[in-house]
């Protein structure tokens, strides 16, 4: 197993002979309670960042942490830290997010938050003397569904956000992310005030559903995550000419939606052509489109596309992003219209910590749990915290690989197994057993 150099304090309490057992019923009941907040058609869940439903889910978490006797800290944008004190030194953190996409599922995010809470309160109840503090964490705004800006809370905790990064982050109603943050008293220089001192974090662990089909297809129970693919996001705006759909001849139009349709098809083509470049597993998606005026009897004058390109290698992702930008300009020139390409955010893929990968693998080996060592195609808070501390991720299977959908499902036994492994990994790291 690759070793991880973590600082030791001199008078370290000894590790207990056996791991305490999590309370499965409590874990699943709390997960269910979170799921009911923002529930909609077909059991879907909608908790967009800074919405009333998302706020309520965070309030519930504060309540559960307080009830568990943890020391709760909520920072200015709403990141929540539930801490159990230990002898001294930096803390072992575990967590994820409670916000969701529109009409998403119950598990993407909450499994990691409630799983971490269950691990920390189990440790507390066991009464063991901890050599260092442990914390369950909920990061605000991991999903990019509202503003096109992902991992907001963890990016701020990792000190990765500057004012200029927020410029093009706007929701469907025109509300700017920068304005929402300013309303919370966070702007300009105070953005960096949310950064946590890396010296206070020994390691960060995140339990998450796979959101893909690999574990189920291979009959594996646990994914040991090696790297996280990072997105490049663009807003592309074609401006043509709105006009009467009945009276304007076909050769006298500037149809912004027809231009956008060309680009949507190209995003798919460019990602497919580069899909396996440099083992990059490139994917490209246009997930949202805004049409103005958006009525049946008018030629669309202005169309805005949200483009998402991802890969586990920066090179492959950048190549597709450049190709998409080039093609957008060509399409605009061919149709004699204007195009604006506004970068929302571009991030580098991240490798997770070799020592933590080793810890999670060891646990699976010792417990004879079938596991897969694999990269993550989805983004996670771990990719931000990895920039300031050792970070590791544990995946559990997603039924049929479906996620960001009400059909998202993971069996309760698999959720509990994931939480048990998270607990074990937190304790091994805390006691320096890795
Ligand atoms: C988060 O789920 C993402 O969009 O990758
Ligand atoms: Mn998600
Ligand atoms: Mn997630």
C-alpha cells in the first residue's frame, strides 16, 4: 500500500481493537428525511443551490448534528462542519453536498453527507479516545444546475474562487451568483476569507454514488476512486434577428436557433471524435438552451447554450473546447450573425491521494469486498479539497448507472456498506494506521 505522510502527535490514544458499528436504521431514516425535502413528480428531488428547499435540507443537517452532540460551525455561505474533538492536530473530514439538480435523485450528495454524519456520531457514541478531531461536512452548491458553476462551497473552502470567476455565472432568471454571494456578505477580498487553513485538515474522504454503470456491470460493491474528471463550461450566445416566421423568406433570415442546432450537433461530434484521446474519456454536452423570443411564430433572434465538456486529462478536454469555440465562430460567420463565447469555468482534472487510495483498497481486501479501482467522470467536492489536503473517494453502485434522474437508485445494503467503509477509513487515517 502506498504510504501517506501524515503528522503524528506524541501522546496518541491507541486505536480500539474493533471498529464500532454504524446504526443502519438511523442512517437510512435520516437519508429518507433529507429525500423528502424538495420531493416532486415520480419521487424526483429538486434542491437548487440557495433555494428554499436546499436551505431546509441544510437546516435539517444542522439539527441532526446538534442532536448528535457535535460542535457545529456554519460559514458565511452555508458550508456546514459538524466536529467531534480529538486529542489534537488537524482533523479528518468527510462529507459531500445536499443540493441537487432539477428533478434529480435522492442519493447524489446526501449519501456522502449523512454517511459522514453517521460515521462521526458512531465514533462519538463508541466513546473511543480520538487522536485528532473528525468532522462531517456539507458543502454548498456542488451542482452546477443553477448557475453553471460547480463545487462552489468546496472551491471557496479550498481558496479556488476569484471575483472574476463569477462574472459569467448567471441563473435562468438572470440572477448573478456574484450578487447572491454579495447578499450573504461575501464579495471581493472576503471570498478568500472562506478559505480553510490547510494545516487544519489531515485528510478529506467522500462517499458518493458512482453515477455510472461500471460497478454494477462488473458485479463490484465498492469503487476506489483514483482521479476526477474536470469540466470546462461555456455559455455560447448566438445573436441573429428576430422576425416574423410567416413573412420572412428563407434566404433572408438570421435564425439563431438554427445556428445553435448546428453547434449542438458539433459538440457531440467533437467529443465523439476525441473520446479516447490520451485515455481522456472526453464527453461533451449541451444541457440547457434559452431561446428568445421562444414562440412558434417568430424566428429566434437570440439563443444561449450551456456547454459542458469533461475529461480526466486536461489536454483532451481543452482540444474539444477549442474545437467547439472555433466551430461556433465559423457557424456565426457562415450565417452572418454575432456569437459571444463566455467561459464560465475551466478546471484541471485531479488525481486523488495515493495513501488514501491504499487505505480504502486495504479495507476492501481485508473484508473481502469486491472493488474496482476507477476514475470518476462526475465532478465532486473532493476535487477542490484535493488542492489543499489529501483527498480520497469511495463509490457505491448506481442501479443501471442512472443518476441526475428520479430513477437514481442504490440499494440500502450498499449505502450501509459504503458508510461502514467510510467510518473504517476515517478511523484508520485518524489513528495513523495507514
Ligand atoms: C456533479 O454531479 C456533476 O455535474 O458532475
Ligand atoms: Mn450531481
Ligand atoms: Mn454529487
